[in-house]
């Protein structure tokens, strides 16, 4: 009976230890999305960047209309709102997207360097 108890406790200890290991099946994307600082993915950041460009382009066209008729107060208000929105979205882009994109580009360059591809080869 004493031997049986020792063998049982021996196997029970290994069973408890075996359940404590980390699952290696998580991908980098899963780890990134579970990060508490995760807010937007690459596609959303690209859409924000394109939206900022669109607002600045629209603001430029409104400025051209203001040059033709500087007395139009509605156009002044419109360009002011567009500039403010572009500035706000630029701040969001700088805070949430810029580091992620820089990191992605750095990883891409490191991958190309490992594969032996450089600008001189192209």
C-alpha cells in the first residue's frame, strides 16, 4: 500500500506539472491583438492615412475657392473645420499607427537582409 501511494503521488506531481506549460500555437498576430495597447490594425491605419490625405486635398481646393472670393465666410468655416479634422486624425495616426508601421517596416528590412536582398541587388 505504501508503494502504491508513492507511485500515485509521483505520477500526480508530473500530471500537475504537465498542465502548466504554455501553448505554443499562438501566432504573432494573436499576441499583437491581445496586447492591451492594440487599437487598430494595419488596414485601419492605412485608411486613416488616406482619409487625412483626402481632407488635406479637399482643404486645398477650398483654399483655391477662398482666393477667388475671400468674402465667403462659409468657405472660411469649411476650410477651418477640414484643417482641424486633419490635425486631429494626424494626431491619432501619430499615436496609434506610426510606431506600428515603423516596426513593420523594420521587420520587413530585417527579413530582406536575412534573405540576402539589398537595394544594391535590385
